[in-house]
């Protein structure tokens, strides 16, 4: 946080506890990890300018601020997109065809996830997008959503319903939104990794957890397999350093995406049973991570 005055203890604690959540929230709404990091940063800057001790629910306050920042950005981006794609606009064709890649282009993991997410998000109006993500993915009550988007509670319910219908109609078929339990476990997983907290990460892993890592390389090395919470957690922490940004997959699926310098380098699929992670399947592109973090360890901690 860049500011002239040192942050209060309350703000520092909030940064550690809630920043991973806010970045994840921003990513679900905006579909871009760089933009998500920026809005989370701005939310904390605004928190630093008020008396944090006077706020009863700092996470709730940050949720509202971050959501409003996202809503403003989505509305602005939608307005620009609609202007550019109007008939007769000289750049309209280029915008509409932006997702088309020639045969010589290499479609990376980052490209695939970003294009898929944005194709779904574009089906939603700004209000639908924010209402759906806040309520269906993060479980925010509709009265808080109404305060964020400046609409009545009933209208916000309708926005979320319409967004849900559009997701159901999306092609290819989008998976159902993860249960509240899955979202909570994924959030704990992300926060523990983001803070380098081995104990917190181990606590969210099933005693019989095992993990397998697959490296995208030619030739590909054999998959790396770990068993038991301590081994799985230690290996993850070696690879998911503090410089890495983690977010959940589109629409809160039990998938964690890992970005280095705003570039996706790994997708981590979580199998959740009984409120704990029972299996972890990671697919990683070491070249993408090495380009962003030259001094990082080898693939999946080797």
C-alpha cells in the first residue's frame, strides 16, 4: 500500500486476512487478475484514509468498496465495448474478432482461461455480473448488494436470477456454482497459501490428502505425487511463493488459478469432501512462471 502515513495495525491485519478474498472477488467480477489486484489495492488505500476502529465489519466494508469499484469499471468497459462494436465503427471488426487466433499463435493456459471467463461475463450486464458474483459465489446478502449497486433488494434478486439463467444457457455448458462449503474451503486454501501459513493450509487438508502435479513441457516429466497434509502443504508452499496471486476459477468452481506477474502459470483442481481438501491436481507451465519469477524453484517445488 503506497501512502505517506504508515497503516494502522487494524489495516495491516485486514490486508493480511482479507486481501486474497478481495482479489478473488475482483477477479470473479472483472475477469482480469491485474484489474482485480488494482481494485483491491484501491480498496485498502481507502480503508487507510478512514478510522478503521470505527468500522464494525471491515471485511463487509471492503467488500462493498471493492464491488463498487468493480461495478464502475465494468460499466465503463461495457460502454467502451458497445461504442467500438457499433455498426460502422472502423475498429468494430477488430474488437469482435479479438478472440480469433491464427494457426501460428500459441494458445497458452492463460489465454484459454481468460477467453472462457470473459465470454461468459460478457453475457451479463454490469448489475447482473456484480449481483450474481456477490450472492451466488461469495454468499453476500442481497441487502448489502442493494447498497453496492444502488438498486432495491428485489431488483438485485432479479438481476441474480437473470444472470443465473444466462450462465445456464451459456455454451459450452458452465458448471453449477460451487456450494457454499466448497467456496469456504477454497477461500481458506487461497488465504493460507497467500500468507505462507503452513498450519492454516494443513488444517484445511484431509488427513489422507494426496496431490499430483503435471508439468506442461516437451518432453513432460513424470507426474509428481505427494501424500499426507504435511508433504502436500510443504510442496505447495515451495511453489506458491508470496509473489504469486491466487484466485478461484470462474463462478467459484473448486479450481484455484495461480498467477505470477499477472500471468497464469498453473491451475489447481481441488476435490473437497466433508469440508476438507481430499485431493489436489495441479497443471503447471514452468516456462510461464520462470519468465515472471526468474529465481523461482523448479516445477511443483522440485
